[in-house]
C-alpha cells in the first residue's frame, strides 16, 4: 500500500512511500537506550518492528515466521524519536531571518510583517519544510502551534503538509494575531476534526492553540480536543488563578514557556495535571518572561517538562542543542546558588534526565504516551539511529553522554516513524530536493515581494 499524498505533494517533490501494514524490520546489534525502566538498556541489542509497532526489544531477539528486513545497527545508538513540544511550523520559509531578534522584532517580522500575505500554498510549503527538517534532525513528533489560520484553506494546507511529510504531528490550530482573516476560527475546528481527524489511529492529530480564553476552551472541550497555550508572566498567572477558581484547568492543557510565574501558578498547573514545555533557546533569545528557561522552576515544583525549538526565524531546528543548553544552564544556576550560600541548592541534572525531557516528557505534552516516547513493545516504532563511528563521536564511551552532550544532526543516520523508514543513510526518503527547493524559493520570493522586504543576508 502506497502512502496517500495531497495534490500539492508532487509539485513539492514528494513521492509515495510503501506503507505495507505487515512489513517487518529488525534493527540488529545496536546500543539501545529504551527510556523505559521495565525494558532496560542494552549495550548490544535488537528491535523488531512489525507493521507500525515495536514487537520486541532485547539482547538477542528471536524472530519466527517470514524473515524480516534486517538493518545493521552496529556502531549506532538507538533512541526513541525526539518530541518537539512547540513549533510555529508556518514560519519555515523565514529561517534565520532575524538571528539577533527580540520579541518585538519577532512580532514585527512574523505576525505583523509576513503573516498577512501568506497564501494557503505558503502554509503548505512552510509546514512541509519544517516537518522534513524535523525528521532530518531526529524529531519524530512535533506539536505544530499554527497561529496563522487565516482561512479554512490555510488550515487545510497546513494539515496536508504534515500528513504528506510522514511526521507524527499534533496540529494545534490557532487564530492569527494581526491582519485581515476570515474569522472562521475557532468554529472551523469542528470541520477540521470531521475532515481530517475522524480516526485516532493516524500520525497527525488535532488540538487547539489558544491563550487563556474561556470561550475558546469551551469549544475545545466540546470537541474533546487538548489545548496548548503560550503562558508566562505575572498577568498570565493572575488569569490562571481565575481559571483555577472556575475549575477550568485540567490535564488537557499544555503550557509553553512558563517564565516569570509565581509559585502559586506552578502549584495550580501541577495540581490540575497540566503539562509544561520549556524553551531553552527561545526564552533567552526573545527575552521572554524573566529571560531564563523555566526548566529549574518546573523541577522545583515537581513538573517533568518537555523541550521545544519554538521557531526557526532566529536559529536552527535541533533538539540536540536544546538538550545541551538546558543541561548547562541548569548546572550553572544550581552551582551559582550553592557557591552564593544557598543552603538547599538544586541537585545537578544528569544526561538521562535531559534525554527524558526530549522524549518521554515530550510525548506527555503531545498526549501520546501510549504511542511514543519510549522504545517499548506495543508502542509505535518512532526510532532514531545515531551513528557512533562518525569522527565527532568515535570512540563512544558513554551512550547517554554521546546523545545528549556530543551528537548532532549529521549523526542521525536513520529515522523511523510509525514503523516507516523516513530517513536512511543520512538521507530523507521520498523527497526530490531540487523540486522542493524551487517551491520554497517561489514561496519566499512571493512573500518578500508582497511585504516589500529586500533581502540582506548580512543584516544585523
């Protein structure tokens, strides 16, 4: 059975990939970090995939029946796919346009600058290049915070791109912040749900992206949709307390950023069962909240945060970097508190805990712990194979340290999502790069022309 693609896919250079439901793959002889205590880790082990699910994980998996396709995993580390808990995918064609930007420059460039000129086609191209970039980087699941749904057609195009890319994604549909739009949202969520999301047994799912808004939350809950909200600062904390008093908080809410919150706000999030996503690069870049990623605050309040990239308009699509930033910032502040007389400084975070944030905790933010986040029999096969015989990683003397403290995108050899190989030998599958690049160039040039923007690749 071939992958079903939208009408835009061929123009964007995509070709169908075989989705045989009975396919069997054996990843043989790799170092396995399962992130599941009941499964354990293996210096040398195998993972058997049957269809879209993991059938077995072990030191020497016995295979009966027809022989599977065998992939030599020696000299690799096998991990669960990374989960990016928060990405504005529609900004994909604007990569690194404001490397020095703060929040004012970000808003002026995206929401006030290019966003009003986006066609549905631009939504498709941007979401597609973002999703493919995620796959290339070992991100098998992304929460797409889509706050440029200017019409039903814009939303449809964004969703089509996610399906076409082959990534696991949560499309968090939200309203534009500026400019002319159809005001079809949030009521359009019901149409989207019926058209694209009638089944829970698919890679792409739906949720709402909204601030703390009573009417919007009522719509989401009527449709049984989870909610992601951008959340930071004292004013947001005050509103959160009102929502707590009105019993409007719950485990269906994921909170992005969370900088500058009161201790009471953290308590309300934890007690309501909400999940938290921290942004190691975004918060310092854009001076959000108090400018410090809320990682330690989350830990202090008993929360297990996920990690996110947020956007690519200032930096790259790389969970490896997010892990390293949060690891080093946490250790810097913990040490600073100790040497400055804090009688009870935080313990230093370790690399396993950070990898948990990028996998297990991310799956919780996505509401997908039953499907991904660990290498566990019965879960869907979202797996990343990292080559350890590359020059920057060899010799690998600690598997967790190699992944968290040293590896980067070039070491991601193979990416499997829902049992389907999406990257192999370091190359994305099913993509004609020259054709896709032409589509990206056309979209970017159109938006630059409409916004009256003159490209200066050395701009401050």
